[in-house]
C-alpha cells in the first residue's frame, strides 16, 4: 500500500520540492518531540503504577527551573521553524511582485486565465506571441478542464471564478490557491518535468465539488507553442475546405 | 471545629446556628426539572441534551463515512426511508448536507455546550463555594435558548431543497446566493438564525460565569486558590464575551444580505447558475475574517475547559499536586490572548495579502508554546504520583496523549508553505478531530465519570466505563490517524467521491477500514449512554467525597441540595494539596480543612 505523497512521492515543481523538504524537517522535529513526550508520559505512568504502598508521592508544586527550560527550549525550536520557512513563502507568494536583483521588474509570463465555475475549469490563452489581456480577445484560445503550461521556468496563471469560491489544486506540483469571487489572483509555479498532472478543486463549491476533475499538461516550450497553434487552428476552423482542383 | 470542617460527620446535622437551609421547600415538577433556575439542574439538562445531540451528530458522521467506504451504494437501514427518492443512496447533494450538519451539531450543540453549559454550570458554583450562579434566571434562559437552535437546525432539513450545504464555515457566496446550491435557500437562513440562538445562549452563560467567579467566591477562595477548572471556565467566558459578538454580527450581516438585499459579502457581476448577475460591492473574504475571528478563539473555547477539568482529575488520580499551577494558569491566559491574533491561519491561501500570512504564521506557531508548557506540566503532575488506573485516569491519559498528536499536527499546518499543500485536505480533518475528539471529548468522558457521583449521588460502573474507553480509544485512533495519511496523499476534504481521481483510487481500502472503525466507535457510545442512565438509578450510592478529592464540591452532599452547601465553606488551601505532609494520615487535604499552625510546623520540621 502506498499512503504517502501522490504519485512517486516527488514534487514536480521547485516550490513543491521546498515544501516537501520543510514537511520532512517538521516531521523529524515533531517525531522526536512525540517520542520524547510519550516516553516521559509512559515512564511516569509506569512508575506511578509500580509505586509501593508505603512510599510517599513526590509532593511537589512545580519547579521554576524546569518551567524555564521547557519554555525556552520549545520556543527556540518553534521560532526556528517559523523563521526558517518565511523565505519559502516569500519566494512563492511575494517575490513575484518584486524586482530582480538588478532593479528591473521581474517578468513572469502569464500563460492563461483560469476561470473556475460550478463545476468545471475554463481556460483562456492568448494567441501565440501575444500577451494575455484582462478581457477576452478575438484570437484567444479556449480549453475546458485542460490547462497547458510550458515547462522550464516560472509561469503564472490568472485565477478567477465566475460564481462561488473554488480552489485551484495540483497535488503533484503542491500548488493550491483559492479562487475568490470578484478577484483576479495571480498564481505562479513551475513544472519541472513534462507530464500530465491531475488538477482539482479544493474549496467546497456545491454538490459537484468532487467532480471538478481536470488535467494540467506540462509541455516543453516548443510543444506548448505547437499545441497552441493546433488548438487555435481547430478552434477557428469553419469547416470550409478548398474544393479539389 | 464543625463549622470549620463541614465535610465530615457533622455536616449532615449542620442545621444548628441558623445555618440550616430550607431543604424541604417544595417545588413543582416544572420548576424543579424543566424551567429550573438551579445551576445543577441546568448543568444536567445541558449534559443530557448534549449527549443526545452527540448521538445525532455521530449518526450523521456515520452516514458520511458510509459514502466514503461504499460510494453510491444503497445505504443500509436508513437508506430507503431517508434517501428513497435517490434509490437509497446518498446523493452528492445530500452528502454536502450531511457533513455540514455533522459539524454544526458537534460544534455548536455538543462540544461548546457540554463544556461551558454542562460542566461550567454544574461546577462553577460548587467549586467556588457559592450557592448558585449570579443570575439564575439568565442561566435558565441560556439553556432554553438552545432549543430554538436545535429546532431551527432540525427544521432546516425540511426546507425546499434540503438542509444547509455550505459547510460549518458557510463561506459565501455558496452559502449566500440562493441559486448557488439547493441547500442555500431557506435552509441556510434557518441555519444562521439557529447559530444566533446558540450564540445568545453562550453569551448569557459567559456573562453569568464571569460575574459569578468574580463576585461569589467563598471566603478564602482567592484567585490563585481556584481550581484550574474554574480558571479555564473564567478564561473561556472572557474569550466568548469578546469573540462572539463578531460572529453574531457577521451572521446578521449574512441574513441581511440574503433577505434585505444588502451586499456586505457580495461582489458585483457574479453569475451563479445562470441567474442575473449580482449587484454589489462587497467582499467575500470579509466573512472569512469575521468568521475565523470568532471561530479560532472558539476552538479554544472547545478546549480550555477540558484542559482545566483534566488538570483537576489528574491531580486527584495521581494523588499529588498539579505541577506548576501558576504556569498552567498563565499558559491558558496566553492561549486565550494569542488566540485572538491567529485567525488568519485558516486563510493562508484564501487570497488575502500574502504578507499577512507571514505574521499569522509566526503567531500561530507561537501558540503551540503554551500548549507545550501545559503538556509538560501534566506529565510533571503524573511524575512520581500514585496513579489510580480507573476510567477517569484512562480518559485523562488519552486526553494528554491525543492532545500531543493534535498539537503537533498543528505545526505542519501552521507552516504556511506546507499548508499550501495540506490545506483543505484530510490532514486538517485529522488535526481537529485529534484536538476536539481525542482531547476535549475524552476529557469530557473522564469528567462525566468523575463528577457523576456529585451529580446523582451514585457511581458509574467501572467495568463498562473501561470497555467504553478501550473501544472508543481504539476506534478513534483507527478512524482518525489514517486521515493524516489521506491528507498527505492529497485527498481533499468534503468530497463525495474522491476515487474517480486516479491518484486517489488506491485509498478506498484504507477508507473502508476507517469506516469500520468509526462504526465500532459509534456503537461503543451506547455503552456510555447505558452506563450513564443505568447508574443514575441503580449505581452504588456514594458519600460526599468518593474520590478523596480536595475541591469544595466534595464537601457538599451528593447530590447537593438546593443552595449546595449545608455550611458556608471557608477556604484555607489551594485545591491540589494531595499527599501533603500536613494532612496527617490521609493523602488529601480538603480546601476547607484547617490545619493548626503547630501541626504545620511539626510537619515542616519532620521533613
Ligand atoms: C497547538 C496548537 C495548534 C496549532 C498550531 C493549530 C493550527 C491550525 C491551523 C494552521 C489550522 C488551519 C489549517 C488549514 O485549514 O489549512 C487549524 C485548523 C483547525 N484547528 Fe487547529 N491548531 C492548534 C490547536 C487546535 C486546537 C486546540 C483545536 C481545538 C480544540 C483546534 C481546532 C482546529 C479546527 C476545528 C480547525 C479546522 C477548521 C476547519 O477548517 O473546518 N486546533 N489549526
Ligand atoms: Cu469545489
Ligand atoms: Cu485556528
């Protein structure tokens, strides 16, 4: 049985790798704490069961130095956990707004606008070579429940919802973001390997919440462009063919 | 001496010196058992109501578990009657209603009222040496305000479209716009009104508890001689008083949005289910902020009283003082204080300003500190004690160890980056069941067994109690521990059928195992009910102080009459002087027991 992270257990995004590292770090700290406290509890109980009839209990109202120790040590550990990971969060949610080291504004390509609705995902891409505009353009390309993104480097999507709240969730990439009515939320991530990654909704949105099944298709930049050309051609095909000469 | 020590033999004929209460004054059945203003009766009313509600909430949970183990199959027993129109299977629609109402019942009709309503009411006057609450009529109303809530929640199922279906968190717009879900019609309005009644009930309780604890303590009962139960009830009452108005206001805002067309939470231009676009200028996130501003402190409202009661029981069952009494008080106060600045940890990925996420993360992680301090002090309390392995103690041990797990899993979620992944997965479900069920409810089970003799003058059955403990403990861990695994595997919560996603398919057998454990655990609760009601009439009678405990409540008769004490108690010690060298040949020293100076000095020198 395989009861761990989905798929082969690896995250297929840079951020996902960092999240997993943090998870394992916390897992180690937490496991040590759990074993330690449980052992102390178990030992205290075992001694408490074995105490002899003529033996006195340890009549103590507490110990100042112990209190100090077990206040300072956990707070140091907790503060370490808190501060250590601020950076990952900053990387994921904040630096995208900021500037590059040399002061130039950071540029992340917005590949698509993802609109959640009860109970499907509608995706709008700009035509090859054009930037995504906030409003639909005549040459935009559309797909439903299939989000194509290029691999190699950060990409960004604009997340919106047509109706109630939803959440964009790609477990293999460890990406999640709520889609909030009335807001357009930029979400950036990368896919380190081409492949198909399952995509679903993580915020209760009605009876069909469980069936917002979709696929994130990560392709090399070339394949991505080729796919867009093909999708565009299919979309704008009016069925007219030149008669054979 | 008899006036100084009312506990032992003299107490029963303590009607000398004008102290005699009018035990005989007759009350009608209605004013004694129904509209009673006696805090003990109100406490028992709360207790029995919440125990019955627990069975209702448990039934809803088992239906949810059925769907997760046998998706879309005809539900046994109830399927054909309840879901007849759907061929006896739970429709996805019904599934959302089931988990919504499961959480609503468990949180608002079981955990919150069983702690503050049942034990708060029963214990506060008895433990501080008062004859009743400060405002007995208000107290009665606080119980009777539960019933409109129960009625409204129940009636919501019969509205057109079915029960409320937007989760216990009721995030708009799903909960707000009628078109968004069948359950968001009148059912949601009733739900909001029900919530308001629960809120008013809690508020009346909280005002009463604060006043009573501040004003009505017996002579000698200084703040730092109060049992930790009282401290926890006091802090909880303050939390309630500050947090609840926010939820109540939010509830009214949502009702106004629904009925009067205000737009607190409705942005413009939203098209739900092909209805005309909304007009508005509101913010859905506002609801989340208001809701969690109450509901995070509320999770401590659901925990602190249990922490206090467990401290009391642990000291008694280990026959030694609570370790670090003052640190225990300070850490409860710290939890309450910090509890007001961590609500954003429920909203890390909600689209609020990400910089806020960082501050909420630091405060959230730091709130684990007082929890850790308390845990260490409980272990310190057990350390070197004479442990009585009875049912009460078993529940207290379960409380501590389950709280360790629940607290530690909180750290994963408090870490914002990790929460990106595990938010809204079963990991969260695992976490809060460990703290609310594993800790609080086990604490409550212990408290029932412990204070039952005081409530009814009879003991509960130990053997049945232990069987109930073992079954519940095993059932609990087998049901909820694997939820951590589900969460790590990426299974989202609130899914009627996760298995049609290929990456979740393999989780079905694990879920079936969990459902089987949940049924075992559910059935075990009948043992508790049976034990409770049987012992009420047939349990062995007990004296005033069956556990050899120190608190003032144990100086009163079991059950205490109207007015509680036959002699006004005077307090000379803190509540945890177990195994004290000055207590003579007993291993406890009641708070009312005066030890002459000479004896104290002698004991001191002896050491
Ligand atoms: C040790 C300290 C604790 C920490 C660090 C902690 C942390 C958290 C965090 C970060 C979340 C949000 C997770 C998410 O939705 O992504 C959460 C959820 C929750 N916690 Fe805790 N928690 C702690 C203790 C408790 C206690 C003592 C209780 C209750 C008695 C509790 C009850 C809950 C509940 C009910 C939820 C989920 C609400 C929902 O989404 O339906 N927690 N906790
Ligand atoms: Cu959804
Ligand atoms: Cu919280």
